[in-house]
C-alpha cells in the first residue's frame, strides 16, 4: 500500500484511513505561512522541508470566532462545531488528501472548499472525511484558506504595495491550493487534467468566484456549487458583499483606525488574536469578496451573466427550505413602493399576481420563492439566451431529517449525504437515509469522473436518469426518500421575476 509520496517540496508520509485501502495525508502545507510580512498578501511559495513530513494531523484552522456554542440551542454546534479546542492560527494554509493506496494512476480529483460565510469554517469537520468518495476511485483534496479580515481585508496601502493581488486573499489561497494540486496530484495517483472543484455555502460561492477568474482557464474541468449561488428575485441588493474596491478599502481604513494603527506595517505587527478580536467587535459588517479588477473582474454571484468565465459542466442545487425570498413589506402600500423601485414599467403586472386584499400572510404565501433556485434558473435562461455550451445539472435536497429538533432540510444538512458520512452524525438515520447517501455519493462521483452524474451506482446498476437542465423541458433531480427527476415548474410570478431580473442585469 502506498503511504509515502514525493511532492515538489519534499516527501510526505500518510496513514491508513479507517479503510486501509485508502491513505490519508493531513496537514500538507501548500504555501508559505501567511504571517508577518505575508499577512494580507497573496500566498507565497511553500519552502522545502527535509526528511519526511508526517501528515497525520490536520493543520491549524484559520483565525475565526469560536463556533462551538450551546448544542441545546445552536443547530450548528449540535451538528459540527463540537470542538472548542481546535488549534487555531494565522498559519493555516494546509490541505488534506485521501487517495486509494493500491497504485492506480490518472484517477479523477475532487478539490473541496468548505463553507462558513467566509467568516468561519475549517477542513477538520467530521462530515468532510473524504474516505467514502476515495473508495470509489477519486482522489479527494480539502483546502484550508484564510477567512474574515485575514482573508478579505482591503486597504489603499495594500493596493499600492501589491497592485496585481490587492484583495480576495482567501480566494487566492484556494486558487494556489488548486494549482498545487495540478502540479502534485499525480504523486497520489490523481490526474492533473481531470480536476473538479466543489464547495457548499461560502465554499460554493468560492467555486463561483473561481469560475469568474480569467487566470483559471484550464485549471479545473468541472464545478459543483452546493447552496452557493444566489440572486434576489425582488430587486434587493445581495447584502454585505461583493463590494467595490472603493467600499472595501474604506472598510479597511476604518478597521485600521479601530485597531489604533496608521500604517500597514503597524497592522502586520499586531498579534493575530488582537486583530481577530477587534474584527469581532466592530459594527461594520462581514468581510468578503471585493471586485478588484484582477482576480475578481465582476461580482462572482453573477457568474452566469458573463460569457467570459470558465465554461465547464456545473452541478448546482439547494436544500428545500433554505434561503427563501419574500416580497418586501407587509401590505399593499409597501408592495407598491417596492414595485415602483424594482419594476417601474411593470408595476401593475407585478401587483396582479397577489390576491386582494394584500396582507403580510398573503405576501408570504403567494410571493415565496427560493433565492438559489431562482439563480439556477437564471443561469439556465442566460445560457440559452446566449447559446453558451455549458451543461448544468440541477438538484433539490428534500429528505426527511430525523432528530429531536425536527430541523427540516436546514442549510448544510446535505453535507452528511454526498460525503456519505452519516455514521459520524448523532442523528438517528435509518436505512433509507443510508441508501440515499450512497446514491448521492454515486451521482457526485460520476460527475467528478466525467462531467455527467449519470451512470452506474456503486453496485453496478444504472442510476435513475438525471437530465441536463434546459429551458425547453426543465428537470431537476430531487433527493427525497429516493432520488427522482421532476419537471421544474415555475409559477407565473416566478417567470415574471426572472424576466425582470435578466432585464435589469443584462445591459
């Protein structure tokens, strides 16, 4: 069994996973430590090491708020953030590899970016164990990257110092790690020309960001975006980010003032915990993407509006109860004001979709839509409109989730399933859940392997057909008790909102 491999910086020794036919390599550095002069700087080349790097433990997690809350009150503390004692450091640029150990070559590669709003998260979470996917002949890589103010702060002095990499350091970390994979993954049996990037929530947003970067052409061959592409049906702004560089630099200047420093050199000299604590105190919002004109040339949540992106097959979807969008306001007057702003030429048509009298309850009932599903259909419509040859495979996760908290299909619950790590969860999953997880993992692996989720399951039987999304006969796969394709019907209101959204967006 292969437990020792040579990468560009030295030898790496791994350990057998729970299944000894898989070797895990945890905590491999892919860049220099982003500390001191490297704080708020693009990732720098990793120095060589002597002897064997014993890759037995995850590297430190990025600086962030402590997410280990009260399990009785916080669903994410119950589910994943269970360890308050994880090593934490600015020195966080490490990746982990799970690979079949039998000497196979040219295996497909899956590079995973974790979620957490770009503020928190890490690769150590138990649902991210890559072993079950690796058992199917895939080399799995999970990537650590800088978060919050360490990963996404902007400042005029940083821009002046590094005009070719002035922002989005967390995204640059992901890009650097994926480039490392392309250069080194053959040592683990992976095919550097068959790479899929994927992520969920902010990890899915990160995948969208990587697809928009002009420099990433050829770096990966397909993408998986789970609960990570959004659009606002009712014309509202997307939220705290993406920001323009002017907005982001102004945010950074205010933050330096809060830190009590006047220069970048002084800010880099502060202890990491001081910087992190101050970032948690200040009232000016989250840290995230800035449209810097270099890595990010436009808002990455609008990736499908721009033909100059990485065109590759994309699997994308949502859980059935996350990120619901509703009409603004609580009554007819509120709705008229909102319509005058968002749909000035079609106000009456918009109001006609709501029964009279218009109340808060009727707005909720008749106007509810999904921000993620809305974006997916917008992507499909734009591909058709511009004749972009990009395959899209859409899904909705709608399984029954057991537990005393009766959580529904909450944001991120699907992670247990496609990683096929249900056995690590406290929830009383039964046979149907394990069957669904196995099927989902099979679909994901087929897509990672070929760019098409269809094919055989792990027992050698054909999976239910998952059609490519198209606007002539739109179908998405629903993962309920079992996977089944279903025609994706839109309401007349949703059709109106999509038409308006594309009208506003395409100029």
